């Protein structure tokens, strides 16, 4: 429990239910991605198994705790969605090593992390019928110690119908000394008959302060402002905050390019500075020559986002504004140039350039045309 960010009320309630021997057969931990549902399920399982637990946590050092912390206790079982490959993996156990590595590296992992880990971004992952036999087989095993067996079902909404019905039967007549922990971002996709057999635990979003502290704890080298920004933009998800920190470098570069483009368009359009026109021409040439199409499109998408953010910035509603501090500083001067008279056309020009580049148009011409449009539109 000690490594989990926030969620104190849930931790307290979990500990209390174990101490008082009111252990539910089945719980549903639901909530947005990256708020700690899986870490809570794992911590609860460990707390339940540890013989030396305190009022607030497992001891963390006994042999049972050691096995749990490596996700290798024989009474701890998992089911999760997998991608089936011809003559390849069929059940979760075939993927267990990968799953373990991912969860140990980041217990706040989400569905995207898992499809990436499996190398299956474009394929559908499911919990197949065969898994339900696996679940039954594992729960029929004699427990290793004299404690509970725990079955953690991650993303149970991905069970196919047969599997879901078999699980329902298990929940209707739960095997003795067994706890099911279902961990779901989409509980609305579960059968109502299954939900009615689960004790619900709604896991809420984290606060900005909790996320910021956790980021600085994990990466002490990260700057205060970066951590603050990532925490604010992550909307309560620690996973998202980590992702934002990773993408920070790329965005910084895109932002520098966006600033440069807009500054030069302004210089030509408003100040009649024709050196800046040459710079725009150079930019289009270099971008077309040196950047991949993906990179060009990434820039054009980023620019559309910036245009939108600067338009919103004018309304002085910080809660609606998703910009880093550096971006906001630029907006102080730049945002007034994005207004009702040009927002639609500007956005459309960038979107059109993106579409043309996707269709293999001549990138240099598309990008330079875009510069000319910006020169005209930014004056409006
Ligand atoms: Zn222990």
C-alpha cells in the first residue's frame, strides 16, 4: 500500500475489511486509466496474504511479501486480454512473463501499454473462452499456503460472451477461500448480472498535487515546472503524466517550430519584413527535405492544437487551457492574433495541408502555401 499514490480512503477500507474478516468474494475496482486500480488490487492481495501485516500495510519483507512483490506467489493468478496468433499463444500464461515485466516496470500501466508490450497495436485483444477453463483450473488447485487464492482479472470488459458467462457461474457459486478482483476502466461494458455480484470500489482521479509529488519522487531530476505542467495536463491520471513527461521533448521542438512559423508570418504580414518571407521559404524547403511525412503531419496537428489553445486563451479561462507554462508565455502576446475572424480559416488551412501531405502531395509547395495563408490570415 505504501507505494500507491493517494487513494487513502480506499486503502483504509481495504485494510479494515481484512482485519475484520469481512473479505468480499469479489470486488470491482473501476475508474479512469492511470489512477491506481491495478496497484490497489495487487496491494490488497498482498495485504491479505501477509502474515505479519500491520494495521495499514503488509510487512513488505516476509517470504510471502517477496513473492507478491515479484508477482510470483503461487496463489496469485491473473487473467487479461491477449492477442491470439495462429499456432501461437492461446492463454494468459503464454504471455505471463511479458505481463509481469510490464506491471513491475510500471504498475500504473494501461491498456495501451499492454497492446504495445504484446506488439499488437492494431490487433484486437480479448479474454477468450479458453481462459475461463484456465481460471477454473487454477482456482480448483489447492491453495499453496492456508490462505486465500486471488484471481485478478484485468480489463474484464474484454471477456468474450462465453468467458463472461462462465465467470458469472463462478461468481454465483464462488470457490471457498477465493477472492476475485476485477479491474476495469469500462465497467459499463460488463454484464449487469456480473456487476451485481461484485463489491464496487470506485477509484477516483488523483489530485494535481499528488501527481506532481509522485513525479518528482520517481524522477528527482525533473524540473519543478515540468512536473507541475505534466500533473495539471494529466487530468488526474499518473500514467498520463508520465506519458506527458516523455513526450515533453518532442513537443518542445514542435512548439519552437510553431513559434518560428507564426513569428515570421506576423513579420511579413504586419511588419512587411520580407527577410522573414525568405525564412518561411527556407523552413518549407528544409521541412520537406529533412522530415518524414509522419513528422510533418505531427507538426501540422500540433499547430492546429496550438491555434485552438491560443483562441481559448483569449477567454481567460485557465481551466479550459491545456498549455505548458512556456506555451502560455508565448500566448500572452500571440493569442490576440487568433480571433473569431481567422480561427476557422487558419485551422482549416493546417488541416488541409495535413491531408495533402498524407496524400503524397509535394510537401515543399504545400508548406510554403500554408505560410502564405498564415501571412494573410494572421492580419485579420
Ligand atoms: Zn509480509
